[in-house]
C-alpha cells in the first residue's frame, strides 16, 4: 500500500529517497545538512518556508549560516525570527547585517513574510550529525521550557544565545537537563 508520505519522498527524485533535508555544498565540496525542508512558519493564514527565509537572509554573502524559527506573536500567531551567524571576516555592524537580511527577505519573498526580528550569534546548536537544532531555538526564543537535546554536539552555545536574547529584550528559556 502506498501512502501519501511514501509518494512524497519517492516522487521528486525517481530512484532516490528524498530525506526532506536541505543542504549546502561549500567551496571545498563539504556537504552540510542545514535543516529540514518542511519547516513552515504560519504567519496569519500564510505558510512561509523557514528555509526560504534563511536562503534570502544569506543572499549578500555576509553570513556563514542562519536559522529561522517561529516567534509567537499575539496578532499574527507567529512571525519569522532569525539567528544569524556572520562570516568571520565580516566588516559590517550587527545592525547592518540584520538590516541587509530583512531587506533581502522583503525583496525575495515579500512583505507577507513579516520578517523583522533577528539576533547575531557566534554559532548555532548542532546535532552530532550536523543539523541545526531549530526546535530548541524556537522553544528558547519563545521562553518555553525544553530539555537539552541528547544529540547536541555544542551545548555550551545555548548559554551564549540565552545571554544575547536577554540583551536584546527577549525573555528566553535555557535548556534543562
């Protein structure tokens, strides 16, 4: 019996299984899994792809990586929120980087994305397989309790991100053990 899910993962690339992961290939041909390709943020009645917003944020080549999650919003339900990791040799201020990311999202996706909020962070939490742990970032920025993911490779980054969110006026949560 063929299910809708099996059709989804087998149809896009005949002969191959689509894992629904999004990846980047670096200049040295290193493949890095960056996120799931099914992360939809519901802004009012519109579903916006978090991966599409991440791609738009990175358009200017000032970022090493980005992670976009849903931030709870009293009016719209949720809005996109980005954690932006600038390139090491970056020459722009944090405000300039965030402004460029917002501009790129508006130009690429449009105002409908309602993207205006982001913070600059030095790194993102990753699983041992290299995936960004976005669910924990989403819980964190929304101040919801969450457990330290068992697969986290760099758990110390949560404290750094927590401090940055506090400095930017958010009331985040920190992982519990």
